[in-house]
């Protein structure tokens, strides 16, 4: 049987798909892009469930059957024309896999990095936010949901794993990155949430394994474009940027010794980014939005403790024009004011929902 005929007759299926907040437009050609593990394939396969099998074609560009028999654009176009394909899905596509895309009524291309072709409607898929994660849970208490979120992180494939989260993490780690990428990610995890430059990353890496400067700079550029690695500007400290990995549980898996506050800090930063809220760091004092709201991760701080710290830092807040302070905790809620500056503490589960609503407003 011809390989393309096989693909047409044997669409992969997805069981128990959980609907995501990100929705694909019903018409037009799309580029669904986002970090590996975010759930792009699951979303595309769910869409295929609604299509007529005879007119839809899904091709995984990483299928091992294509290693020695690569597809040509001409062969694919001929098959589309001959069989009347109206929807073509190209998964795990990398820029340049085809000199140009075949002509088809609707084309959906899944990639880690946004395509440069402007004829596609770009749709970015982030890993799970906290609300989406809870949708993967089966009627659990809120406290258990938070603990599971902390342990499993934001990747949909890992959210389904309850007792085997470490094994699921290992499988993702081994299947998604080559050996040198794995080594580089370990180096990055060791400096997770620290201020550093790519040159410093190279200096740390070459002490641990044989690596060329060209490879590291090229890989870091790709990691940054994919948003596997995030750099946040600092309004307070101009040397270097705060570096975060794309998932707090994955960063913890890669290295021991990461305290809870580091995970909680990353959890908050990633939530802000997923809700498209641009922030800078204010040194070690929290995250500042464009509206000059300061967001402070303080998982277990009491009102009395935070009030004392706020008094000590009040001149700093005035200097940087802070208009509102939100304190994100695990479970505590309280509020107070110092002069005209209002401070409000919210548990993470409430704050993350409010952040999502502000994005939608």
C-alpha cells in the first residue's frame, strides 16, 4: 500500500480529549505553534475526529517511515488532487521541510516555532494553566489539585499521570530532546530563576561537557524562540535577565535542591506569560506589569510579616511608581494599605483565575 494511502486510511486517534481554552478557527489555513509537549497534536487529532475520513489527511513529519522515503511536494500534491483531500494536517513540521506548501482547501501546520509564511493564521498554544489542569483532574479536592499541579506541572501528557509522574517526566525528557539538548537543559535547570546571559550559559556548559560555542548559541536561540527558555528583563537590576524554563515541575525534575519558593515563583511567572501579561522583574522583589502592578510570590507569609516587609520596602515601591501590590500565596487572603498604596493577598487558585479573566476582558 502507498504510504499516503496508508496515512489516509489510518488516522491516529485520541481518547478522552479535554477541551482547551485555545480554540482553532473553524476555517482557513492555520499554523498551530508552541513549545513541545503543549498539546498541539492532541488538539489537531481532536479536530480530525469531526472531519470526513476520506477528505482529511494527517501526516506526522517525524514518522520513521519517512526517513528513507521522504515526501516531495509534487507527490503530495498529486495525491491531494487525485483523492479529493480538502484538509491536510502536517504535524512536527520544521521550516523548510517543503520548498512550498501544497495547494489544498485547508492546511493546518503544527510547529514548535511560528512559521514565517504570512498566509497562515498563527495560533499559539501554551502548556496548561491552572484552570485547564484542573479539567484533567477527576473530581479531586482543590488542595489535592494544587499539590498535583505542583508535582506534575503544565504539560498535558504529564497532567494525566498521577502516581507515575516521575516516569512520565522521564519519558518526555528522553523522547523530546537529543543528548546534547538534555545536557544543556540540566545546566539551565541548575541556574533556573537566576539572572544570567547566554555567554554565561556557555561558560557553565563547557565546564560540564564538550560543546561548541556555535552549537550552544544556535540552540539557545531555538530554545528561546520555542519558549522552552524564557528571559525576563529586570527593571531594578540591569545586568542579565532572569532565566526560566518553560515548566516548573520539569525544572525541578532535572536537578535536586530547588526550594518550594523557586517553584512557586516560576508558577506565577509562567501564569502571567500564558495570560499574555507582559512583566519585568523588580530584582528579587517580584514581577511588575505595564500598569505598574507589583506581583509578589509569598506562598506562606502572614499578613503581619508582609506588612513589616512592605514598610521596609515602601520607598523602593514609590521610586519605581508601583500603583498596586498583589501578593500571591498558597492559601492566605488579606489586604491592607500603606499611605495610598493598596496591598492584597490572594491564594494562587483565585489569583490565576482573575488573571485569566483580565486577559479575556
